[in-house]
C-alpha cells in the first residue's frame, strides 16, 4: 500500500473538493460504490451477478441512506486513488484502517475485524517463525505486504495482481506460503481438498469503508447507517449467511 501513498495524497487534495456530498447523492438517488469483486466471500461474481458480504452490506447501507447502490468493480490498488478522483462516492473492499491510508481518505467505523492468516501446502510453514527465509505470496497494494515483510524481509514477499493469482502461485509451488485475509483463506482451504493447510494468524486488523478526505456529511451518514443495520439484525443476518457467525468488531 505504501508505494501508492504519494499519489493518493496528491489525489486527496484534488478529490475532496469534488466529492459529492450526502445531499447531492440523495438528489441523484444513487450512491456509487467502488470495490474489487475478486475476494470471495466479501465481493465476488457468480456469473454476471455480484454477491458477497460487503456487497449485501453496501446495499443495506444505501437503503438506509434512501438511495440505490451502483457498484463499480476496479483493481484493488486503484480503489482509493479512484475515490479521490471522484469516480465513486464510497469504497467497500476490505481496506485495513492504517495511519498511512488515513492521511489520504476518511474511514468509517470498522465494519468487521479480521487479519492475515498463513496458508501453505501440506508440510509447509505454519507459524511466523517458520516463515523466515521462505517466499510468501499476497496481493499487491494491500497492508499485508508490509506486515509480511516485517517477518520475511522485502525480498521474500511476492506480490500478485489479485488474490486468485497469489493463491495459484502457492498451489503451483512458486512460493512457500500465502498470507491473506482470514475468511478468504478459510474459503481457499475448504476448496483445496486437503492440499493446503491452515497456519497461524500473522496479525490482526480492523477493516473500514472509505470516503474522500473531508467528505464529512457522507461519512457521518455511512456511520449512522452502519450502526442502524448492526442494531436491527440486518448485519448479523448478512454476516451469518456468508460466515456462519457475526464478524463485527467486539
């Protein structure tokens, strides 16, 4: 993520003046939401239909705002830049809330908590100590890159355009392990037929939705809508559909 920070900060200075206010979004009747729909079970496609926990949650939040959600699918590392370029109003795509990102965009209250889980082929590394000296795959532009580098060193981190490519690199033996979001990793383990093994959680993090820097009216409305759906049972229902549990931060 840090490699994109200078560009993000520059875009923030321009984008915040252009960002649509809550009143403008309500007048249009549509909120544009950016996401990377390659991250099952958060946002993903089944055929031509987008689905997922964050997709359903975003639609529920839009409903609370009294508007319709229009989803824009983008590569993950373009999302926050696009947000500050006014390509969409809101980003919901499992962004870890970090001080670096908070310099460029404003985050909602966390909409779930998770972290990075180690996944390897059978017999591979399962702990942080066992990762040392190993090559580790993850998606480019994520907070995971820096977290992994703290353990294995920058030269042993292998980044890929998306999570599916990182997972394929692990399956093909091009890397020793993958560190990815906990629930995405659990899905990959289930689909592996026993060929992959679960390791430890490498780190914990809080995930949030993002608006352009300084867009206070929209940020306040999103936080209120999130609190409402968490209080009226909508959030728990959506979460249990995809995870069998309520994954809000405790």
